[in-house]
């Protein structure tokens, strides 16, 4: 409980209507040490929000009422690049997608 007091935002996994948590499932499949290092980066964002580059980048600005900006946490682990996409609502950092980056451009995802 004391740990969450020092956090500016609290990370939580997006959950589908079916109860799946895609980011959590992806991290479990990656295993350690990759998932641990990604988790450490997310922990840094929780404690130090609002960060900018090189760790966090804004991908999309809010586009009106009821929408939130979309951000990515940039991870480099064992020479591979990963991205975790999230938005912040109130004090929650909602982790929506994660992927291994294989090209220079970030995919143009249409997020609901």
C-alpha cells in the first residue's frame, strides 16, 4: 500500500469483455528477464509521470470529449525493441497493447 502512495499513476492491464488481459498474457509469454525489465520501465513511468522521450512518447493527442491521448513506453531489452501502448485516465495508466518493434515506424493502430 505504501508503494502506491509514491506513484503518480497506477498501471493496470486493460481487460476485454471476455476477461482477457492481452498485455499481461504477452508479458507472461515473454518470460524473464524481458518481462521484468519491461515491468521496471512501467514502474518508472508510474513513479515519474509525466515523462517524455526517450522512455515515453505521445502517439496521439486527445481528439475531443471522451478521448485520451495515447502514449507508448519504449523498451530495449537484450537488443530488441518493445512498445507498450497506454492511456491515462484519472490516476490510472491503462496498458492496452504491447508488441516487439521490427520496423522503424510504429504501426498506425485504430484504438477504440
